[in-house]
């Protein structure tokens, strides 16, 4: 990468860290460290809510998905706006008025310490590991592209983040997120504008070509539990997922607990309700336009340079043969894409059909090349994650490449910072202060909180460094995590019903997790978005039944 | 139902419908 791009990246990282540390002045209480004294404006909280949800995986993985699979992933977010409104009249006012530090603290008041400790423990396990994967995903890409050792890639993303979260707490996290969101949106808009300028056909023809390749298919109304992204899984499963994530996951709950009032907390959520779908559409559109761009500029055989080197070294004749076939298929597709652009819109049907066939032929050769890479390297090629970084580094004007890399790091940092702050809060409030040392000075708790943040930060970096060898473990934990996401939502819903007691909530929670586990292993073809519906509904039904039963037993007892 | 809910829900639904309409336009105009 050119030194000007590096200067942009280093300048940005330095500015974020220094400014965040500056904001830590006068921090003396854990209320200030974990909740910014509950005094942040709605717009800053709204931006940090969006920044925490948006990770580097979104910036490089989702854009890459837009290039190879089109816009349909946007359906995943269709349930979000409705979920935000439901939360605005249910969990948000409940938790904000309860004056708690964590969502799980509220559960103890309602259902006792057992339910609180179990939900908090589940959160620590799943988020502790997922925090590592959030760092690992971009670090793997940086390692492959820049030739860095994994340790260095992880350090570049992880250490500045750990530093400003340890020193500045949630105040630093929030104001860093405000800047990060600004950089992310600026970079995305700049890349879209650059693409529209650089693609050698007009925008209408570019979209027509993308549509012919199926990249602009958004809606899938088929009602099947097996398809990951459909309109119905997005609307129903997505609503439950977003209710769980924004309503009960400490990494999001902590964000709106920092707002000045219930109204400001609700308003912060409305920012996501109004802007998440357009933002996600913009992210996918970047991928779609990159796809169109590479119809007119020859792409490499492999986007992942490490895979490219490995195949070339292991089997040179096969590599040359694949490259030759890919070039021939690309040439034909290029001719037909140009033909569509030259033809008036009303007469494009025939060239579009021919183009579709040529695109399928080119895709088939790429599939062969990927299969070869997987055979040589012994692991999944994950080529899709390298499309956007390669485009950014080789095709964007000087400075803009650096801005985009800074935006990818910003996205990783903002997601990790939110998680670290939440992990530390949960550790200190739900375990240390609850079970180990209930009474101590604020100075003591502040010191312990900083140690907890540093511990989780370094643990996340450790997980990230060994992510490749921990691959199957992380997958198991992620899968296990999906078992209780909807179930925890179910417990919070039960907490709002007066007739439910502690036994009902605990048995309901365990039943919900078992139900999702049974579906996951018994019918693995069911898409994961439905797990949240199954979990939440099971918990509520079992919780209500057990509570009624327990009350009946109590009333007949002499 | 709270006043906030009654006031906000139609606005959020309207925004979502506009987003869907734009996405549908993209899909049906160019597919």
C-alpha cells in the first residue's frame, strides 16, 4: 500500500486513541466508567448502537457477499425497525427506569440470583469468544494481503481498542464510535461515487447488467424454513433476533443505559430503525457495483493472494490452465456486458439472456478454481472476503484506499470496544460485586473494572491469534450461543408478566435452550433465524405453565 | 398503548415501506 494510504490509516488510529484517552479525564466512579453517568445525547447513543452492530465482517464480508450473491441479504434486517419500536415500549423503559448496570441485574430483582447468574455466564462465554472472531476476521485478511504475521494484524486492530476502552470506559467507546461511523459512511459513499465514475458504462446500463446477473434480486417470498434469507425469515425470525440482540444482549443494552432519559434511549434506537436498512443496502450496493466493475477490468484468478500463491506453487500446469479458461470465459462475458450497454433498454432481452449464460460459465470455472485451492490448502478458500480489499488497494485513487482500510479497522474497533465494555461490566457487576466483594469504594471498583477490561481485551486478542486452530471450537460456541439467544429474550418477556415466578423463568429458560438444541441437531436444515422464534416461544409457554403449576402446588400445601 | 408507540409506529412503518418500495423498484426495473 502507498505511504499516503498508510498515513491516512495511522493518522486516523492515532487521533481516535488520543481523543478517547483525553475524554477519560475526571473519571472517578464506575457509573461514569460503565454508563457515562447516564448523560449521553440520543444521537451519540444512536451512532454507537449502529457502530457496535457493524463490524469489519460487514465491511469486507457483506460487501463481498453483495458482489457474488447480490442484494438479498438485506432481508435479514427487515425485522429490525419493528423490533426497535417494540423495545421502545417494553424492555427499554423497564431497564432504564430500573437504574441497573446490566440487563441481568434486572433479572435478579424479578427471578432471583440463579437466573441472573446463568444468563450473565452465558453472555460472558459467547461474547468472550465472539469478540475474538470479530478481531480475527479482518486480521486474517490483512495478513494475507499485506503479508503480516497474524500476531501483528491482531495487534493493529486489538491493542489501540483495548487501550482506549481500558482508560476511557464507555465515554471513550461512545465518542470513538461517533467518529468511526462518520469514517465508515464517508468511505462507503466515496467508494460508490468512485465506482460510478470508473465503471465505463452509464449507471442505468450498469444496473441492468447487475440485474441480468441476478445481483439485484432482493425479495424472496418463498416460505421455507430451510432457506437462510427470505422475506419471512427476515420479518419473523429477524424481529425475534433483533429483539434478543438489542433488548437483552449487554453489549447493546449498555449503549442505551447511557442515554439521559428513557425518551433519549428510545430515540437512539429509532436511528437504527430508520437508517439500518438503507445503510445495509448501501453496503451491498458497493459489492454489486464492484461486481459490475470487474466485468470490464480483468480480475485475478483468486482474490486471496495466499490461495493464489499456494495453487501456483503446488500445481503450475493446472493453475495456468484454469487461468486460461477463466480469461476466455471472462472475455465472452465482457463482450456481452458491453453489448447490453450499447443496446437501447427496450431491446436488451436477448443480450441479457446471453450474458446470463456467459456469467454462469465464468462462475463455474471460478468454482473449479476454488475447489482446487481448497484441495491444495486443505481449508475453505473464503475468497469472497478478499474481493473488496483487493479492489480498494489496487483500484481506488490515492488516499481513498487508506480511508477505506481505516474504515474497516474502525468497524472492527467499534464492535470490539462495545463488546469489551459490556464484558467488563458484566464481570464486575454480575459476578465480582455480586458474589466476591459487595461493598468497596468506587476507586476500588474502577480499578477492578479496568483490569477486567484489559483481561477480556487480551483474551479476545489471544482467541483471534489462534482463531484458525480454534476454528471448530469457535463454531461450536457460536452454535451453542444461538441456542440461548431467543431463550434469553423469552426470560425477559416473562419478567414483564406479573404471574410468572422464579421457578417458571428458570425451567422455561432451560426448556427453551433444550428445544433449540433439539431442532439444531435433529433438523439442521432449519435456518438459524428461526431458532430465536423457537427459543423465545418455548420459554414463554413453559414459563407460564410451570408458574401456574408451582402456584397450584403452593396453594394446596397445608 | 403509550402515546409514544402510537406516534412512532406509523412513522417507522412508513420509512420501512419506502425502503421496500425502493428495493422493489430496483429489483423489478432491472431484473
